[in-house]
C-alpha cells in the first residue's frame, strides 16, 4: 500500500495514449506518462514529462529505489532523452512515493525542485535532521488503543523511508493561487488538502486538463489520514477540496496512480459517496458497541491489517480521520477510560 489509498471503488479510464516498450505512454501534446515501480500494493506511481522549447518539466519523479532508477534510465533511453533535458522538477505533494527521487534527479539534472511551503514543512518533520513525526505519531496511536507491540514497529518503519527519499533536494516554493508554465502552457496552482496538507493540483484551462496528484484517483480512494497535531479536520478539508475541484471543466485528468481518465466530475461524486458510506458504517458500529480507534480499525479492515506495518499506519490514521469527523459533527462522543480514548454513542456515560 502506498500513500495513495487502501480502498477501491469504480472509476473511468480515459482515451488511450500510445504505449511504448518500457510501459511509458505518450498522451496528446507529447505529455509522457512514466510508470515508476513501487514496493507497495499499488505497484506504480505516475510521473509525467511535459515538453516545451527548453526541454522538459518532470512532475513527481517517484520513490528512490534501484528499480525506479532502472525504469527511469530505460524510459529516457526509449524517448531519446538525457537527464539534462529536464529543466524543472515539480512536486504535487510530499509523500515519499512522489517526492523520493527529487534530490537524486536534481543531482543528475541541475534542475530546481518546486514544492509548496506546507508540503515541505512535512518533509522537514518527517526526514529533516530534527524530525519529530514518529515521536508524535506513536503517542497518538497509543491514546487510541494500539497495542504496544505494534507501536514498537512504527518508528523503525518510518525511519526506513529515509534512504528512499535521499538525497534531499534544495527546493524553491510555489503556492496555490499562482500559475506555472509547464509544457509551453499556463497551469493554475490549486490547493488540494486532505490527502496531504500543501498538495497542489495543476489545471490547464487551455486544454481542460487536470494533473491531480493523489486527490482524485480512478478505481481507488485516496488515503485521508490524521497526522500528529491535526485537530480532526483532514476529512473536512478533503471533502471541501473535492467540491472546489468539481467546479473545473476537465476533459482529461492525470492522476498520481492508475491511468489518466475522463470522468473527473463523476469520480469526485463517487469519492464523496464512498466517505459518506464509510461514516455511516462507523456510526452504526459505534452505536452497537463502544470501541477505541484501534478496535474500530480492526473492525473495518480486519485483524490481518496488523501483519503489515505500512498498511496498518494508513488504516489507523484513516480510521481516526473518520472518527474525529463523527465527533466534530456530534454524531458520536468520546471519553477516556484508563487513559485511552473510547468512542461511544452520544449520551452514553462510560465508567
């Protein structure tokens, strides 16, 4: 499982481009989709190359693994490109499967790396010299009932990503509300939080194209997770962002995972319905029996989730995002029992 998501719903794949021998696909106006392999259940992340008169802009280079580097070398060779043909590196967001090769590519190309300030703040918190993410995540999970033997696995798991995002790039900032020239045309920079604070989507009015990172994905639902320090607003941010994105006329969407697709507005409605169903189901479960966040996670995803620390982290954080939303909307209540937060039906007093 990657940062993108863990649950599946239907989506619509768009008109096909021309696929090459290395699995790259050339779409209209020469946009090249490069599928970079991942050691997770999603199998690959999409990187995109957009050509202009100076060369190429690279969007989301992928996770730094030997397999990813090998794929990039093969893809560039197939399209008769050199590393120095890439003049700009742009990141939709900070998750390692999108960010990881940014520094390595900067070394090969000399290109600037562009990212939003909020995304980069997460990078520093996760992988900077004074990184604090793991030290905050473990207590968060503990107070929501995760067993100690599983908590012990979290810090080593998070630390294992450092080599997959190294070397770290020197970055320049871009922000929502601005514009960016890529592929010879102007793209609007759109704020797209919820899946990742600081995530940007890129919209080209001239072509009605949307490069949407992990905010809107076909076939699978983006992961929406509570992060340490969050007050429970990630799901609200995500749903509100979907509403804003639905206002754009999109003929072709380029996602971070799976293939480009056409039914952008319809897919947004499917994602909203997915979260509505998830909230309704969790509300029903709390009415049936009070439980901790970890117990709810097991009820939703099954006890097998504990066998994979990576998947468990996303399942737990996504469960908490939905529970926080239910409490905030006064659908359920929470209280403490022996130092652990328990969720229960409103009006129920726990001893």
